[in-house]
């Protein structure tokens, strides 16, 4: 799991995909700006740019991992552009099938900073588009 996170963070998606099952899924709750179920080995390739555009992640820190029989929980802290330096906490539940990751489901302690960041980014993009149109 840690290897998967580090490969994705480094942009080595080909190697990261090898650690996922063919039917892998990551489910983002409906209240998040990048909500949805992303499926397959390309799920992160699809999701990461959406998250980056939506909320502009400044830093991502992996805090701790707790491991069970067929799952783990990774505690993650995000800091977001324009949101100060206070980290936003997320617990990501990760399920395994054999030696591969089959599902990830993040739980957001306080989704408001993500929602606010998405609103800031949308307003900024709209303003830039208005200027470009003039």
C-alpha cells in the first residue's frame, strides 16, 4: 500500500497500476467536488488530475498506517492552495485481495476545506475565462 501511494505521488502510474486488481475501485463521497466511483487500473490516472484541478493540493503527507487481515487504514493530511497551512485530515480505508489493492474508500473528517477550495478554483477559472474572452 505504501509503495502504491509513493508511486502515485512520484507520477509512476504504470508501476502503481500493477499493484491494483483489474476491478479496483475508489469511491469518493457525493458531497465532495470530485465525487464518484473511479474504476479499473486507470482510476488514479483519471482521478488525480480532477482532484488537482478542483482543489489544488499543496502538500500530501502520509501520517500513519494501521493494518488488518485484508485491509488497512492510511491517515493522510492534505494542505490546499489558498487554504492556509492547516492540514485537512482524511482516513483512507484500503482493501486487499491477495497481494493487490482492490478498493480504496476515503473518509473526510471535515470536507469543508475541499469544498471551499473547489469553489475558489472555479471562481478563479471563471474570472480567467472572462478576461480571456474580452
